[in-house]
C-alpha cells in the first residue's frame, strides 16, 4: 500500500486521490468487491466530524483580519513596543505573528498577512532579504503551537483527544518559541549592527494601543470563551468570524464585499483540500482497523522497547522525516491513527503527544522539499529558497530546542492542563 501510494504521488496524482485509490484497492484485494457499496458511506461519515468545522471558520477569520486593517494596526503597536531595541523590526515581526496566530491558527495565513507589510519594511531598513524571509517564515510556524491551531484540531479528531486541552498545552511552548526567536534576532542584530527603529515613546505606544484595542479584544473573546467553557472550539471558531466581521467591517469600516468574497473563496478551497484528505483517510482507517495493523506495529515496537522516552525519540525522528515530504494535515491524517495504539500502550499522554506531533510538523513547514510556509515567505520576499534556508537553520534550531523541552519535560506543555482540567 505504501509503495503504491508513493508511486501514484510521484506520477502527479494528488495525495487524497492516491490515498483513496490505494485503500479501495486493498479492501477489494482482501475482502472482494462486496465492500465497494460501503466506500461512499465511510468517506461521508469520516468527513462529517463536527470539530472539523472549526478549520474553515478560523481560516475565514484570519482572511478577514488581513483584509480589514487589523493586521496593520497590530504591526504599528508591535513597532511602538519593540522598535527601540536593536533588531526591533525582527521582533515586531515575531510579536505580530504570535498575536495573529491567536486568531487564524494557520501559518500560511500568517505569512500572507504579515509578510507583505514587514518584509519590504525590513529590507528598506537594511535587513538582508534572506533574514527577513526566514524570520517571517519561522515566526509564522508558531501558529501551529499557539491556540487556536488548525493542526491541533485535526490531531484531536484523529486521536479522539480534547481540542481545548491541546490549545491550553500549546500556550507555554508557543511563548518559549517566540521568546527564543526574539533572543536570536537580537543576537543577529548585535553581530551585524542592525538599526534601532525608533526611540521608545510612551505616548506613541498608548496611541497605537488605542487604535488596535478592538483587535486585542478578538483573542480575549475567542480564547476566553473556549477556555472558560462557554463555547466549544468549533463554536469559538464561529465566534471568531463574527468578531472579526464586527471589528473589521463595523468598527474599523475597512472591509468591503470584494475582500470578504475573496476570504470566503480562500477558506472554501483550503477546507476542500483538507476534507478530501479526511474522507480518503477514513477508508484507510477502516481497512487498517480490520487488519489490526496499528496494533501489530505497536506490539512490535513495544517488544523492542517499552521505555516511553525511547519511543518518543523514535516517533520524533519519524515525524521529522515525514514532515519533509508531507503537509501537516496529510501527515496527521495518515500517521496519527497508526501510531496511537503504540502511544497508548507505552503510557504517553495523548495531549502531550499532540504537542510533539504539531511541533515536528511545524518544523516540517520550514524544511524543503515541501516547506509550504517557507516557500510562501520566499515568494513574498522574492528570495531564493536555499539562501533563506541558510539563515532559517538558526530559527529551526530554536524550534528543535522547544521540541526537545516539550518531549522530555512534559510539565512544560501539561502544567496549565493539569491546573485547569485535571
């Protein structure tokens, strides 16, 4: 099945179609054509999972933010807050990405919103183009860690875990990642004598804060509602859309129908890609469950070692390699159902493992050949991907350090989960 799917992908067949064809072929070869009438039912059931509705809604909310002046106001406030430091524009980039991640949950949406504003500004101030693209790309990957994260939603569905607990577990690692990238940017700025953007002025900070105050209310409303137990993650995604429409369209009055329509189309297309993968993966899941393959895999590795940290090291290596070749959504949908029996067998907390998976695949967004976020940043910056990668390796090292901390010091992601939910 694996070789068949790889062959189809190399021939240019989309991953979702290849996955569905291989699953159907395996079912027919094993049980005969009598199972074919169930194919449509299995795909429909797999794709109509309520938590998945959050994906198009968070994407839509991020697109509205980008089209209604909210992103521009966030950049202005971050500039007033961090601009007095050496390398301040890089820190503005990271800080804005962290805030934008709290609403969109999508790293690609983060780059598309912030890149066109900050990359040209960094170049004008003397920052090398590859560095501007690298910091924008890596900072955007914080969107897979900081809640609400679209990969976390997919993982929760595939692993039958709590979306809210995953969101809470991502807060501390996200802050650590952002802080580490800011320290690295400061080191670069000191080494290459990059400029201070502006003198710190309390009045300017207050002015930009007032201008962006309504934007700051968005994550408070969304995440406060989810963490407070007033709404589910899916309902919180709907709340994000309504709040973004009100702030962008009614209060700031910068959202027109043309931008709204473009945001709807973008959300629809991205959702269709993910949902086709989910539907095809449901077929594969049914076949693997009937053949007991995940359980056999788990038993085989458990016979080799039952040490959870050794198993985590093996899974880290596996997901890092998978992330080189698959988008995060495809990797989660394909691999998580297979490895979950092993995770449960050795006693790894599913929420802890969810952070490990999302961090690994976030690093995969920065490592060619797939590197969807890195490619987007390079396209915005008009820079060569290999030149950017030479700089980006330092930011990837920060993400790897956070991954090691999350993997082997579980209290880092789980402290807030234990405090509020257990």
